[in-house]
């Protein structure tokens, strides 16, 4: 499947979740699994959820119109405007961000989209809620400037207490953060008187200063954080969609059923030749003169109890035993079923370095004396000696050849 947008991938995932009869197909990865949902119908609820933010384009102008008509068609009350288009949207933005990005919960209408509840669906619904909140403010500002260009608009706040008036002016200064130009004191006084005397003459032309300041405040406190949150939400959504099966058990089950096995097994034929040539034709003997030696992971038994057993303790203890008996012992007795490993090679190298001349004797049991098993043993030990660069002699001893295995 070609790289698709998060919205497209989300739609395909919802098709899998809403499918009654899922298509039976074998896929290799998650992208191919999503692409397999193309023939499935898109849920109708998803189409409605996509259009949900468009309601804000209507709610924003309606809210501003209500502010202009109430109370008593007196104009736009500045404090009410800040409450509706700054403080409430800011609280909603913070609540949506914390719910979606931290707790993984979506808005209340998430259940109207799907009965499945996971962090991907919740985050997508939260993104739609963010779009709704941002478009609400944008549509309200657009309607404000349209009204300002086509009719008389009064901006005011009304109070009879001087201290309250000064507090409101201080609030406007705090909202500006020193970055925006607050309308002058003359415009403030004119706005206060506008609710009583009406706006006459040149004073009415100052309305655009309030509209500009309000637009900048909304952009600074609401729209700027809104853009940042929306970008962060979009990035997190893409990351979660890529790991959607980890967040939804039902989707994980569907994906596991459709996924091809990563490993396929093929039976090896017994007559298949070895991958590496043995390079040695070790002799097979039936009798061997008894001689003490090192017994690699064998029971301690031998001529006069002089054998040294190795492989039962740690490697350091075995190395100490090899150094002590390196010049006295030369044979190494190893069971035919034993697997030659790196620690055995290290001990053989140590034996050579200590002045000894090790000779390997592999003890065979009854089940290892047929030709196929003998060839396999010769191959195994030949590869072991070659890889570890051990130019040693090795003999295969049949059971009953004088050494107790």
C-alpha cells in the first residue's frame, strides 16, 4: 500500500472494526492489512464525524450575533466577548489536549462514532473537537469584521464603579502581554459612554480599534495554541495509527488472523549432503590399549583411577586441572553423543600450550555404529577441529573397546 494520510488510514481501520464479513486475505505487514479494507464500505458515522467541525462555521456567527443583540441591542460587550471567544475556548483546548494526549480519552460524542474504545479513536475524535473549537473562533472573528464593514458596531463595557473600570482596563493590559496595542484611554471612555449616549460622529470610527485588538487577543491566546495543539495531535495520531493493533484487541486479532507466518519450515531430506565437507577420515577402531586421560563430561573411571574428569565444574577449575596434568596425560575421552563446544576447544588449546600432545577418542554406543551416524560424527568433529584450528588426531572407538563410557 502506498503511503497514505492519517485520515485515510483511520478510515480503513474503522472499516475493519465495523465489518461484519471481513475479507479473507493474507498480508505481510500493517500497511497491507489496511489496504485490504478498500472493498469494505465506509461507516456512515465517520462521514458525519468528519462534518462535525463545520458546525462551528455556523455557531461562531450565531454566538457573535447574540452578543451584539444582548443586552438590549447595545452592541458588543467586551467582557462577554472575551468570555465566549477567549476564556471558554482556552479552557476547552486545555481540557481536550489533556484528555486526548495524556489520558487517551476522547470527547463525549466519541461513542456516536464507534462502540470501540481505544487511544486511536479517542485521539481522532479529539482532533475533530480541536478543529471545531478553532473554527468557532475563526468564524466569529470573520463575522465580526463583516459586521464592522456593513453596519455600526459599538464595543463597550458598562460600570458605575471607578475601581471596577480600572480593573477592567488592567485586565485588557494583561491580555495584551505587552505585545499588542490596547486602545487609548479616550477610546475607553468613549466605549463606556456608548451604552448610554450612543455613538455619534467621529467617535464611531474608533470601533475598528477594538475589533483589531480583540482579533489579536483571540489569535494570541486561542488560535496560536490551537495551531500547535492541532499539529501535535496530528503527529501523535499518525504514530498511534501505525501501532493501532497495540491499542485495540479486536483489531489485533483480525490482523493476527490475516498475517502470513514470518517463518516457513521445510523438511530436510536425510540424504542431503553436509553443508561443509568434513575434510577428515577418522579411523574406526574396536580395541584400544587402556590409558588414563582427560574424560570430557564422562564418569570418572579408568586405569588406576588416574583419569581427570572435566566439564562438571566451572571452566577455571577445568583449566587448572589441564595445566596440572598436561604433560602426564594425552588422551581425551569424549562421548559420541556429546556436542563439541567452545569450552572444549579452549581446553584443548590450553593442553597444547602447556606442552601436551592431546589425542581425541570418541566413544560410540550401539546406536552410533551404523554408517550414516559414523559419517555424521566424522563431519561434526572434522568441522570442529578445522574451525578451531586444532591439528589433532582423533579415533572413533566402538563400545566394548576397553574404555568405559
